[in-house]
C-alpha cells in the first residue's frame, strides 16, 4: 500500500512537468504562427478591409509590454524571442492596413516612430512605466478583441480578418488558461485569460457567421 502511494506521489510531479512542457509548446506555436496567416491574407488580398486599426494598435501595445520588460531586465533572447516575432508581425499588419488605405507614408512614419519609442522604453524607461505596461498587456489585448468584434458587427462582415489567425489566437488563449491554472491556480490572471479566450471564440463565430458577407465584399473589391 505504501509502495503504491509512493509511486502515485512520484508520478504527480512528472505529470505536471509534462503538462507544463506541452502547454509551453502550445503557447509557443500559437504565438509564433498566430499573426502570420493574417499578414499573408492582407498581402494576397491587397486590402485591409474590415480590420480595425485601433484593435491592431492595442494588440501591438499588449505585445510590446512583455518585450520591453524582458529587454529592460536583460533577459536572454531565447526567453522572449517568440514575442519579438509576434510584435514584428503585428507591426507589419498595422503598416499594411495603412498602406492599403493609401497612407503608405503614414505607415512608414508609424513604423519609425514605433521603433524609436520601443528603443527608448527598452533602454531608459522608468521601472514603474515598464511594470505598468507589463501589467496592462492582457487588458489591452481584451480591449483589442472587443473593438474588432464591434467592428465586425457594425460592418456586417469580417472582411480580411483571417479565420486561421483567429483560430490560432483562440487556441493560444486556451493554452494560457491552462498555464495560468498550473502556475497560479484560480486568480485574476486566469480570469483575464478566460475572458480573452471567450472573446476569441466570439471572433471565430463571427468569421463563420459572416462568411458569405465577407466573400461578397471580396468579390466587389476585385
């Protein structure tokens, strides 16, 4: 009996390690690949129809906070490289939206200004500002999804919003919920990730429901 109990107790930490590694890989794949289909869809369609620029800017802010935090604390690139890749993809989406609206110069100035601000934040920003950005990143991501969902509802279509990107973001949100539960249990952080996942689910439902309307908009633009 004692041997059986000892064996079970030994397996529990191993199971947690396996789950942690699996969820980490799940988050990594979702983070690295999530916005790439959106970038490709914008370039293929040569249009940013249906995408909210404010939503994209909030996404960019939500990604920037953790990157600035890691740079300011001299974390190795291997610890935050996937976030940098996601940041580049999101900034590219912002530029493409402006570019396809006929504001290429404004898009280039946006990239230059953003790069300059990120450099200043990473090299000389006060600790309080960095901590505030890090703490508010999830809230900014939630706000970005609310705005995009509202834009979809107002337009009656999702335009160039990539269903694959939305699906990957939703899957990544689920992984973050599991990771938060493993690390902190039931907390405000877990609740925020649950809300984010629910909003991603709403966006995914909108993509499916507005499929015909979005296809009609695409045909008109062609």
